[in-house]
C-alpha cells in the first residue's frame, strides 16, 4: 500500500505533518565525510539499518528538518517521509553525502566515471564507497548496530552507487546495472542480494535499463521486484499534507486554484506540463499572487513544492510512496533466506 494512504484524506494533516517532531537527525563529520543519522523511537526495537544515498544535487541533510543537532538540515518532504516510515518501522536511518559537494553532488560510480567535475580536482583519492564504509565502520559499532541487517536505498545517482556495495560491505540493495548479478556470483560465489527497482515509466531511458536489470537478475536467481510509479493528481489539500508547515492549507488551496485557473492541471488534477520545463509554474504562481508564496523555498532541488510537483508528474524524482512496500519486500526476502538456511 502506498504511504500516501496515510496522507490525511479530507484533512490537511498527514502522518508526516503530525510527526515532524519525531525527526531529529544528528549531523556528524566522520573524518570529513558528511553524514546524518537517527535511531528509531525508544519504544521501537531496532531491527535494522537503512543506508540512504541521495541523488545528484542533493545531500544527507535533505532527510531531516532543521534542528539543534542538525542546523544544516533542510528537510525535503519525500526524503523526510522515507526517514519517518523507516524509523517507525524500527530502522536506524543513516544518510551519507557524496564527496561531490560543490557542483554536481553526484556519486562516483563503481564502474568508472560519475560525479562530474567534483571528482577531477585531485583533492582526495578516496573513492565514495570507501567514504561510506568509513562512516558505517565507525557509526554502527559505536551505536550497537553492527550485527543488524543493513539495507541500502539510493535515488537516481545514489541508486546507481549502492549497486556495488554488496561487493565491499554486507547489505541489501536496490537496483543494478545489466550483468552485475552474474559478475557478482562469479566473484563471490553467492547470489546477488534481493533487489527492488522503483522507477517512473515516463523516464523511458531508466525504464529500459530496469527491464534489462530485472531480466538479468531473474536469470541468475535473484529475488527481484519491479514497482512503477505513475502520475498522480494534485488535490487542493495535497501540498499541505506533504509540505507542512511550509505550505499551510490556505496556500495549498490557493496553489491548486492558480494551477486550475491557468489550465496547468487537467480536470482530474494531473499536471499537463513537466514542472522542470516550460511554462514556468513559478512565474504562474507569482502572477496569481498566491498568498504565502514569499515564504516558500522555490529554488530547484531545495524546494518542497518543486519536489512534490516533480513527483506528481512522475518524470524523474525520488518517491517515498514505496518505502513500506520496499521494507516489506526486503524483510520478506530475508525471512525466506533464513528458512532456506534452516532447511539446508
């Protein structure tokens, strides 16, 4: 069931808006490696660790709202929703930033390239996976988490990055390039870890890669699942449910009405245009004199409103909709592995 089932229905409140006080990330530098982390609530037994690797132009600080323990945090809605659902499920959440912090902020690929000009400066020879391992090797034993299952979730560039982690550290990953399952088995003698692909069919390039990945992994006996994320309608309350407290109910309704009046959404509420392209929704809302617009963050990759519009259009964006399904899948695969080991 998608997490939006808890989005509030006919009210402006949602599980996320009512639970923001539970999200208190701790910002740390592990020998110059930026990370933010949080343990689950004390009434929840810790059952595992979720490592999160962001997409390009993002960072670990996206997953929590600003607080005394993370004054750098910026709190984007989809990232925070992933954190919230994982914490309530009993998972410690650990987010690590790529070394690229000045331009692309992408991850360095295990298979060469990636990261853009940030990785051409020669400032540090350590690869991104070594930096992530440095964080986990320090944090997990210190917090008593090293014996727990380690799952990894990556978005876009981060999704590509986590694919290689099984070769250098234990974990359960999401995504993989064609051929990796066979290569992994040849090198390790083991089957590639259970993998769940979440993608948006409107992104046809990624869709083609996912199809190849799924076929490849199934041939190698990998437990694999594919989930497709389709466009969703904008409702009058949607933005208040997902972007509170930055977007309140009056502003959410006003944005919906401005889009409706400008024919930016169809009768069902679906966006007619890719929010990343023309016509500019920012100019549209400014021209409509939407109340409260002056207090909203509108810059790309740091704007809750921008992120949610991208998600509704479903072209290429992180989604928290499938977090519960993902954890169900990974936990189920782990139980299946345990039963197989007992039978052997």
